[in-house]
């Protein structure tokens, strides 16, 4: 059954992760996504390691449910073809460096000339104004500039640390997919499309503010660091047990009481440092160290049973290989398997949102570079002779076998 965005057509001129993941989220929910790629090599994520059958895992995992069209956007004929694809489309999304889309002829005015009510979406790294707007950007730079690396370090005085996944890219993708959907909803009411702009920097700042910016919230009463950002032990809510590692979170009064009972330390309930939620936050290093001293005494499975009996939130620390086989992951049907015509049998995470009124069809595999060029250009009104000429002159290419 088609998803809730069935009938929405998206022209995707994005590369790497933030844009392609955003459009894959929308494609997983039923939108038709036509991905425009350069004829020579396509999206950079096609070229990275972890490959089979000529397909990179990074490309497969950010581009399923899409059609691939190759167009040389440095050639005016390629830009004209892209604008023809925009005619009748609902969304155009790009993550060129600010100013590039306008320079090549795919800025908002040009695209809106092809489809007046289109939702035009732009994703930037640092932003759209100011001296940083046109600088090159990668995920670690956003982690650094946004304060995320400082938060991850545990204190403004500690060594900053990167989160070992490209969180800014991924959070921006999720935010972009939501914003595009909101713009489509607004257009359904007003009849007008609009320009959605979002940057990775803004997105991560917003992401941090809900939990990590308490000390800078009250104007006039700022503190250098929120209490929760004071130097901490390296435990950081991941505790070593007698045979491994586990996470335990006992923040509320009831879960703190449960933890004290589970580990056999009733005297902690009488300690004024831990008498209230606020006190436990202020004295977090001591609390974590005491918890660690108790949990090291038994194995993870034993603690899981005991803590669960006292309703204390807890979980074992799993490797990636262990995670995909965990009973709860199986119960959720989180991981799906499918056959890719080039890469063979592959494993991916299914789209997390479930819709009660529809059972969405299994995802279609990520496409070979240029697989849909001829079909899509023909649908856009090009004759067979015109398509053949574009292919012959390198303005576009057909499906390209990798040869691997």
C-alpha cells in the first residue's frame, strides 16, 4: 500500500547524508523522489568503502525508494532538463553551498518559474548569511562550532570530544523532512509554496537547547556551565559490571529508591547529597561513582533481573552485531532484509514511523547511477531522439554498471 505521502513528487539535488537521508525519509513515507546526480560518479557516497556488487552501503542506506537521473548541471542543457523535471513537482531540495544553486540556474526564482507553488528547500552547513555561510563544512566542524563537542567532553574545561557518529547530518535530515512536510501542509491550506531554509548549525543548537543549555537560559543569571555539565567521572551512566557493561538511569525519586534497594545500599537514601532530584544532579559525580562501585560486584544479566524487578531503567550495552539480534529489536521488526539486484541480500533499518491506516509497501532498492534517466526524461516530454542526443553528448547517462 502506498504511504501517506503518495502523490508527492520531490526533485532531489542533494548529496552526501543530510539531504539524501531527508529525502529517503520522505520516500519511505510514499513520496516519489527523483534524485539528480552528476553523470560522472554521481553522489559522493557511491564511492566510499564497504561495497558489494559495485554498491556502497552508505549509498544504499540513504537512497532507497528513489529514482536516479544523471544530469550535468554545469551544462545549460542539464539545467533546462532539471527545470523541466520541476514542472509538476511538489518539492525541490538542494544542499549546494549557499549561492551555488543561483549561479547554476537552479535558485528559487528559476525553479518557481517552472512550478509556481513548489516547496523549495535549502540545507546549508553554517547558515545562509554572514562570513561563514559559504565556507566548506563537514559534520565535525558543526560539532565543534555548535558546542556539541564541549557537551560531549563533559565540561567546558575538559577535552572536547566528537560524538562518533555524524549526528549533525542526521538530525538535520530529520528536521528537514519534518519541515518539508510542514510546508506541504501549509501549501495545502494556502495554495502557496514557500522556501524552507535550515542549517546544520541552527539544527544542532536547537537540538542541544532542550537539555544542555540550562546555564545560559536565564538572561542576566548566566553561569559558565549548567550543573549537569560540571566535570564528571568517565562513567557517564555507562557502568562496568563483573562481565561487561550496562546503562542505568535513576533520576526520579522512585527510580533512585529502586536502585538503592536493588544494589543493597539503603544508606544512600539518608545521604543529603542525594535527597532530591536537584541534589542528585549537583552531586552527580559522587552518585555515579557510588553506583559504579556497586554494579561492578555482579554480572550484567544478574543486575538486569534485579534492577528490572525494582523498575529501575536499565539496559545492557550491546555491540552493533549484538543489537541486530536482540529480542526487542526482533519484536519491533526494526531490522529488515531485502534483495538488491547488484548488492545481493542486504540488511537495513525499517522506517521508524508506523501508520495505523496503512501498511506501507516494502522499500525499493537504491538505484544504479542513471538507472531512470531515460524514463524520467521521456516522462518530462523529451523525445527519444532528444534523449539519445543528451546521452551521446554526455549531458546525461543511462544506467551505469559498476564493473565490480
